[in-house]
C-alpha cells in the first residue's frame, strides 16, 4: 500500500491524502483544509506545507 498526497492550490483547497493498494485501487483517507498550499515537503517523517 502506498500513500499519495495531492495539494489543491486554490483558496478553498487543501491537502488530500489517498492510499493506493497493490491492486491499483485508490481510496481517499482524509482532506486537510489549508488555503492555497503551494507545495509540500516531507522531512524527518513530518510534512511541511508553506
């Protein structure tokens, strides 16, 4: 299983977290509301969204 994160860069956007199974099925796990996330960076197991 793999984690997929997508940033939606609009005022009402946010970060979407999906899980992809080995079969190719993708499931939305959660959405974190963050206005205009420009990019994401993972460092030491933590995600930063400036």
